[in-house]
């Protein structure tokens, strides 16, 4: 079978959808099941070495210039048809509304439909239109949690029978022996946040909660890693500067995988105060690295993290601070969370994710589907 893939998210500095696609391709490259298929990476510009190690795949890259939604709606279906693809896999929320090639689209969440106030009106409208049309045209829709499945059905008008829930894997950034010894001594009470900065993730409130904690524990540090995508716009640097103890907080827009692995090795607690996610991958990565996580108490957080988390009822600094203190310094709480982590993490495998995505894509491309 010839499988075309919208590969735009592999370019630049891949996060989110890019990580999802990269991990799937990496697993596919080591699977015997993919030997029967040809893979076609469709993109508006050369990927310049940004593809993961896919030596085990038979693939070619199809390039035709374009930009954004116009490229997706006009060029992408033309590339798939010209290459005689049997199926088109679109991993990033939307895909062509028209075309002869059967399509599978991955929709990770529908925040733009459930909470339009979080988006500039033009961007929100565009995303609602193209995602709704793609979901209705697609042979199958993939999503990443039961919560997102319910949201897709409610907000996009798609039948639940058309939506496959496939959990993500947890990339494991393991601690080395030196880091583990340091953690046992509590030498570096570092709190970590990783993820794009959206208003719904309450980073300013988290900064203020950490500042409240730092008054009691002046050796504590907080590192924030994520591109600022807030709307209405919030200058996170100004929030840090206006908070007592600003010297304890650092903000970085992006780090390499090597730097991220080092942060996961050093961190003693992870915080993620998001009120709306399709899944929430980075707290799971933190758990896999042996770090207790502090998250907002939401339906999807309970679904994904189960007992392996410290839950906060509301994004309030007076609630965040004691939760962070527990994650950093209360050994009974840390032990409870980390003992629950293996059973939770056992549910998430990139190999299982990749296998199930491949099955959905191949079945959609079969003539009888």
C-alpha cells in the first residue's frame, strides 16, 4: 500500500504533533508490518534532515511549495493523487476537505471549538471550519483520549463510531545513577514545566504559586520551557519580573531533546496546571523519568494519570504552592505517586500507538473500506 503523510510538522522545531508523528515513524521503521508499504512524505519545503531515523521504511519525499491552509487544501491532495497514494494520513488536526484519496485525520483536541474565546477570531474560525470538514470527510478519525472523543462528537458532529481512541506513548528520559543519588539527597529542588504556553495552562498563576513556595524554600528553582502562544497575549517575562523571587525562575522558549533529557534528570517536581488537554504528554514523560507531577484536577488528567499525580482543585497560587511543596519535599507523597506510576505508564507505549495507527490507516486505504 502507498501511504501519503502530511509531513509539515517534521520541519523546524517539532513539538506536539511533530513529536507524535516522529515517534510513530520511528516505531514504524522497526516494524515488520511496514515492509509491505511505501511511505510518501508530503511537504511544502525540503525537510532538511528533520525526519527521524526511518531507515527501515521505504519512503520518498514529495515537495511542492505552498503555505498554510492553502497548501493543505489544494496542494496536499494533488500530491497524494499524483503519487497514486492509497490513503492519506494527516496527523495534525485537519486535512483536505476534498479529494479522491481516502483520508485518516488525527484530531488531538477541539479546544478551538469548545473554547473559541482562547483564539483570535480569524484563527479560531479557520480551525473550526477546516477541522470540521476534515473530520466529516475522513474515513476514520484518530484521537488520543476518551475525553477528546466525547469532545469531537459533541463539537464537530462526528459519529462516535467513526472515532478511534489511541493513547500516546511516554518517551522515557531515564535518570543516571548520579542524578538518582542527587534526588535522594534533595540537592536540587527544581520544579519543571514543559509545553507551549497557552492561557489555559495558567503559567502566570503557577509562577505566583511557586513564588509563594520559594518564600519558605529559598533554594527552590523553577524552569519553564515552552513557546509563548497566549491569547490574549501575556508577557511571561513581565510576570516573572513582577513576582518576588524572580531570580529563581527561568523561561526558555525551546530546548533540544538532549537539554530536555538533562532537565528531566535534574528536576524533582513537574507542574502542569492545564484546564483543557486532549491528553497532556509532558507530565507523562516526567512520570517516566521518575518525577512526581502536580496537575490541575480535570477529567482528562484523571483519565491519563490516574493515581500517579498530585491534583490541584483550581489554578490558585494558594493551592499550587502546597502541592509543589508536597511534590518536592514530602517523601510519603512522593513515594505514593511514584509507586503508582509504573501501572499508569504500562498503559502507554509508542509501539502500541504506532501499531494501532498503522492498522487504522491501512484499513482506511483498503478498497472495501
